[in-house]
């Protein structure tokens, strides 16, 4: 059984550094190359967390899934910057290790992978958003396709995801219930099918719809990043957009950020303005990455079960291999985690 200490020795870092990387701590100061080396070493040595070591394997047909291709919508450097997507992928890989399945990983590039890469694979799990052209190519060349953390809204295609629009609406309802009036939002536009789709990202669209339904929409409270390339929901983007909102003559009394990385950036901006959280400006976010509970104050956030999304994607593929002939779309429920970064509703 491989230990954290052995991984640390192989990479040449401390055990504490390995532990923080494997727990997806984005506050750790470490180069992307070193972070990736730790993750890849852990994977190569088949390291399992204590929780996963104790998991039972209730599946009786591991031979159905012999070779799996993972196609990711991010480049490796972008994935490493977002612990949530690392969690989705590791959820897939953990289930595959239990099933003794060979894994081939394909990260984002500007060209489609070689079709030969999919030959002999039992199926493909696709992480994140992909264009209509890419979806059509995958359907044509893969035996079975399952999408993880993205719903292409095609009945015949299997997918597993969380409903970000619904989660956003629940956040806004809760904030209104505890008396917040000026609710700011930090996020990004949507980019899909080679073009930017303004205000179409699910959380952003739900925010606009809710504000208009409540006759409180103020475009000044909406700060969105350019999504022309790469992963736009980063710490530095959250910092910059939060500064824009805090510079308003009538600033928001609470800021909703599209993910915890952006919330960390917003924390820094709020502190630089000499304001306190939550007394002057509250913050609420999405993902519940491990570091969220250790911020000052601890961050209120929506827990999205990325690891379980990855695991269920593998299970959907197993169902297809066992003969299921119809499409299935699975929604994984989110969970509100109330901490000290904003007021909370009673009994929450």
C-alpha cells in the first residue's frame, strides 16, 4: 500500500506538500509542474485516499470495462488550477482502479485527437463542455460516450452533472430571505461552439433571470470575465472583478462568485479595500474545495460532488456495456454549506 511519504520521497517534496496537493488545496504555493508531478506520481503508484481504501466494490462485472479514454475540456495547467475538475477526473480514475481498467487521458487541444486513440476502448468519458462538432466526432468514433459535468442536452447521450442554475436560484432565495438587497455576481460569459455566448453561462443566466423576476436587476452588479480562451474562473480574475464591484459608488452588500477560486481572489480585494467579511461585504460561492473551510472567515459555498460525478459517469458506461440501449441523464444534487462569510437562514 503506497503512502504519502513514499510519494513525497519520489517527487522530492515534503509529505505535507503531497497531502495538500492531493486534497486540492489551491492556496498552496507550488509550481504547476511540481503539482502535476505529485498527482501523476500518486496515480502511477496507485495511491488511494483512506476513504477510498475502505470503500467496498459492489460491482461484479469489472471485465466489461477494459479500456477507458478520458477526454478533458481543459489543458493540464488549467485543470491543476481548479481542484474541482481534478476531483471529477480522480473520481473517474478511482472507480477505474477498482475495476482494474486501463485509462488513456486526452487533454484539450485545438485539434481533435486521432480516431485510432479510441480503437479498442470500451468507451469514452468526456469531462466538461465540448462543441457540437466534437460531440458528433466522439459519437462517430467511440463505442460509447458519457459526459461528466456537462449536459449536451441530447437525449441519446448519457451525462451526469449538477444543476448550476437551480443551485444559483437557491442561493439567491436564501440571501434575499436573510435581508441582503444588493447582490453582486462575479463569473464569466459562456464559450461554446467556437464563439462567446454573452450571459449564457448557467449561473450567470440564472442570476439575471432571478434579479429580473424580483425587479432588482442592476447591470452594474454583474462583473463577467472574458472567456475567449482557457479557464477564466481563476483567483486573479475573481480579485480583479471584485475590485470592479467594490469601486462602485453603491457597492454590493454580498458577492456571489462562480467558484471558490474566484471567491479567494474576492477575499483579497475586499481586504485591500479595508472592508470586513461579512460585516461590510459578504461572500458566497460554489464548489466547496478543501481550502474553503480554512479561509478567514470560512467560506459559505455550494458543495458540488465532483468526485461522485466522476464515479457515476463510470457506472453509466458500465450500464451501456451491460446492454442499456437508451440515453440516461443523471443530476447529482448540490449541498449548501453555510459558514461565516455571510448571514445564514435560520435552522440551516
